[in-house]
């Protein structure tokens, strides 16, 4: 798994956040976790519970004393921060950064992403070690992210490039779309019932009303089962009922 980015948490404070980070990583197919001087045990019951089944990432995580040690064997490192801190560096969105990393990782170049402590974020000294900055543009009134949320947002951008994500789908749960013939039969049935009950009172308006009704029932790609349901509703409404 060395051809995937390393997630590096610098001085994470809470075990729960380390666990939730592991969960976010697992969601995105990322398994390389490094911790720099964590404030709490990353294998504590709180961390494991928060990982929600991603404890293998916690078990395989490597611990380092300094950021320099954690990234020494990496060739490209980006730092996530909402503040540039007056440093001269390329600044990428998460999407742009992970497009770069996807290309680099396919060339077997080892890459890592730095995430700072929950309270303060990355310090200038840590950011100075990075090749570039990742900035996630959010509402300027409230752009603070939980540590695991930041990992998830960045990780998902990488995941999208390694996965064939399906586009818009129409899910019928096994039901077959009704052929046009059945839809036309339903139109005829509905229009006859409306004629019989006197709904089309003005002959001049009838063609437009019929078109509107046909448009309504043509749009949603009705299944045969749904047409049967509509037949049943109409049959029920046309029967006399006791008050």
C-alpha cells in the first residue's frame, strides 16, 4: 500500500479523533497512518470504538517524535491549513492536490499529507517542511473542520481517482419500466374516466388538459407495478362510497 498517500497527524490531542480519522481513511481506501507525538493512546478503547471497524489502521500506525522523522522517507509532502502564514508555496484545493498525488503515486513516488492538532492546526515550522499547501475553501464565517472531517474531504478526492464512481442512476429495485404501449393504454383509460365523470367540461380546453396529464405521467418513467397502483386508485375513486 506504499503507492497510496500517507496520512500524518501532527500532535493529535484526542484518541477519539485519531479513531475517527482511521474510519475516514478506511472509507477512502487509505491505510497508511503516521502519528507525531499523539496526546493520547491511539490504541485505547476510545480510539478503537471511534474507528468503527477500522482498527487495523490504528494497529498498523507508526509513531514518530517529530514531523521531520515522520516525513523523512517521503518525496512529496503537502500541508493542510486554512492559513498560508506568509509562506511562499503553491496552494492547491483538495481536488487539485489529490490529482497531483494520484499521478505521483502511480509513479511510485511516496507522498504524505500533514494534518495539524485539533486546537491550533499546523504550526509554521511544520508547514515550512511541506512542498505545497492544501486549502479547503469553506464558509469564511466558519471554516473550522474536525480533524477526521478534513481527512475525509482530502481522502475522498484521492478515492474518486482510484474508483469507478457511477453517475446518476434510476433505481427500480427489480421492477420493469412500463413500455409505452401500457402507458398509452393507461392514458386512454384515465381520459375515458375523466370524460365519464364530466371533468372535461369545456371542449376547447380538453386537448391542453389531456397533454398536461400525459406529461405528468410520462416524466417519472413509471413501472408496470406503479401503473397497476394507479388503476387501483382510479377504480376505487369511481365506486360509490358511504359517508
